[in-house]
C-alpha cells in the first residue's frame, strides 16, 4: 500500500483519508505481511495500535493507487518475477514519475526479492484480472486506448501480454464504465474472478440509471464468454450501490473492487442500504474466508476503492 500524505490529492482532508487506509492495512496485517510506502515512517506508525507484520518504507509518491503502479508478479520456471510496467497515470491525466519508480525502488532496497524486469509497456494492475490459470479478463476501452500504447494494435497487445504474463487467452470486455472513473474502465471496477469458473460483475437493473444500457451490454457479453473447456461461466451480479455524489459529481462506487487475501476477503462498502445484502452474498461466495466490510466512501471521492489501493505480492515459492 502507499499511504496519503500532504503532497497527494488527499491533502484537503488528510485525517479523513487516512481512516480507510489504516483500516484496510490493519485488516491485511492481522494475518499477512504488509509493506506500507509512506513519506514519514515514524509518523505513520503512530496511526496504528499494532504494527506487527507491517514494514514501513519511506519513498516519495505522487498518489496512493498501489494497484496500478505496483509490481505484477508472474512465475517463470517456478521462480517469482516482478514485472515493472510503465505507469503514466491513466493516460497522462496526472503527474506519475514518483509512482512509476516505486517498484524499482522497493526491489533495489531489498523489500521485494525475486527476478525483476522493467517493461516498456504502459499497463496498470487494475486493468487486468487473472484467474491464475492462464485466462486474463480486461476491457478494450482501457488497453486499446491510444493514451496507453498507441503504436500497438489489439493483436500486438494481445500477443505481448500473452508472452509477458504467461497467458493462454484474453477475454475482452467492450462495454461498461462507471461515472467518476478516471481509469478508462478498469476491469477491477466492473468484473472479477471469484474462481476460475465464476465471475462477479457489476449489474444495474434501474432503467433510469445512466449506467443501465452499458452494463446490460456488458452482462450479455459476459454471458457469451466460455471457460477453457467450453462451459459458460457462473455469473454473479453485484448490484450498484445507490448513487453517491460529491459536489454534484457522481462517484464510482462499486462492490467489485474487493481484495482476496489468504484468509479473508476485504469488501468495500459505502454506508449503503445494499451493504448488508452484499456482505451476505460474499459469505456464500467465499465460505472459507472471513468477509471484512470496510467503509470506502472516502476512497471513491478520488475515483478508486479498496482493491485500487492495494497490490498483492505472491509467496516466494510457488505453492
């Protein structure tokens, strides 16, 4: 994770912003080792009642979306390898030079150990979703956007990612995007693998909602996708929370932005009437994991949610 500081967009309400970050970090560190990138390690430690399992690393950052500038990890011949793709802040929308250097700095300082490769290709972690078995789910609006890799066409991008990410196939979603989203339709706001045969996706049943038509088209396309053995996926609809606004702007609230850890699933909630329903649904989807709801109402004010501020690092040895 990368924590907010006075130089980020959270500066106007830094105390309020830190609340969900601390809750997310504490929920992870209860059972997992956690690296927190921050501007002041001693000051950040004071935010926690318990710092067991947490390593604090002082590095300069532009922002806090570790999902998008953190390492994407693959195994090559059983060895862990960190792929450090180029991060250009979702198509050059914001300053990103500091964030783009974080993965390299963590490797060079010894906080991440394994093989490392700097990849000359613009890619954010939130734009790709893997089943861990060779299938990648992504959106054409993001990966084919000319503000990422304009010199490459779809076929070239697909071949490149298959090689770099050890993939067998890519499923492209052509529909779906949330209002208030700066990412050009990241997949982790729309559709996620629960397991290799199950996809949870954002659904809208209100014809008056601005998302209705796009999400219906997305739903139909998901129904057309098949598993590697030719079977339809089990699809689990996640209703949109009721519309959330700040200063007249709709915010991209989504229950699809959950984080799976070894022992728990951290679920973003929004002080919404649907929160309890979704929590019960996730208990059924992940019966072997604890479901931890975390209020992410503050996070969506800057366009992201729970999954967006975290990046998992797989174990050193393949299990």
